[in-house]
């Protein structure tokens, strides 16, 4: 996404009422694991063009790298704000919510990396974790079953979009 699109999304999100991020189906508040605020963004929030752009990119990424059978976005896109001190999300996988089977997770970096410190997205595979680049507007996709985390923000505020694409159970 362009800087202008990132700024547009942040403006729309910041005009909504944020909620404290929670954990799992039971909606547990545990700031030792997850400390952030979020709002849900919908196409009707004047974001149809962003949904379409993300869909186009995800289709290409899925065809090239994952080849997952996907239904598409079954949930709205989440705008997440991690703020100093200690905005974070500990190691986790993106589990299913209800009957939805999350297969592909995406993260879009909305904040210029000069505006915050910490808040790195780490992808845990075997050995040393991979650190996702922080280029504003970049999109990263990975299987939802992959362990990942957001390290504590030590200065400023980091904002991102998070979305999940669902599909049938893996065979």
C-alpha cells in the first residue's frame, strides 16, 4: 500500500472506538501475552478499494507460494495498534474462530518504521526466528499455523492490518 493509503486507513480506524485486544474464543484479557487495541474495518468503511487491492495481492501470493484452497475473507480486517510502553503479542498461532478454518494470515505494516521502536514481527520456524521487514505499506502472508509474535514496542506506536483467509480443512 502507498503511504497515502496507509494514512487513509489509520484515519478511518482512529475515528472508531477501539477495544482492548483479547485472547481466544473465551475472549480473555491477558496483558502479559497480548497488549494492544483494535478495531474492525469493513468494506463499508469506504475501504472497498483496499479490500480489493489486498484480495488481488493475496490471490497472486497464494498461487505462487501456498496453493491453499481458500474461501476468502470470512472475517473483517483487524486494525491493531501497539503502543509504548510494551504493546506486544507473545508467541501464538492464528487459531480458528468458531467454525472458520484460518489458513492464511496476512499482516500489512501501516506505520513508518521511523515513528516507533521495537514491535518487530518474528516468524518462528526452525532455529533463529525470521524478522519481517518494517517497510510502510508492505504486506506479508504466511500459513496461519506458523508460530509468530510481535515484540514489545519500546517507543512510539506501531499500527498494522491483520486479516485471515479461510478455507476447508487441510487434507
